């Protein structure tokens, strides 16, 4: 997969203000505010910045956390997991492997079969409904 590298000025022109704040500045949308939190349609969630396929609706579940949650990515090659010790806590950040955009974090309190909970910002995603 070809990596996408752009300047911050280019990203600012391509992304909405909230997408830029989350994907490029590692911010987080308020809980229970994201447009994809309660979506139940079948399809694929892709990176809002570059279109990289990230999560299938088949792996989405209601975690009660306030953010869209998934128990596994479409492919491990499509994401990067990175240690994040910001805000006085130890977490694992999830990034898009194609554009290095911040997506959210992954935790080890999810359902079977993986036991993982990918807690992802709606503003970092776009949804492609299955036809």
C-alpha cells in the first residue's frame, strides 16, 4: 500500500476542521456525539483522510463507551498500533497505516473472539454502505 504524505497545510485544505483536529492533532470527539456511534448498516468504515479500509460493520459492537467500537480491523496491515503515554495514562493509539492519521485507541476489554475494543472517533471515519 502506497503511503500518503502531505504537509499540514495540505491536510488543512483537504479535511474539515473536526477531521483535521482528530486525524492530524490527535484530538478526541466528545463521547456519544459521533455520527457513526449508532449506525447499524452493513458496509466498511474507511479513513476519512485517505480512504484506507479500516473496519467492517460485521465487527462493530456497542461498548457503551460513547465511541464506535470494533473488535478487529479489516486487516492488521491497514492500521498501526503505537504506545501512547499522554494525559498521564498508558494506552495504545491506533493510526491509519496509509496516512498516519490518528483514529483512536485500542483496549483489551472487548468481546470474543479477539478480546479487543478499538475505540474510534467517528470524525476519523467515512462509511461506505454495502450495496
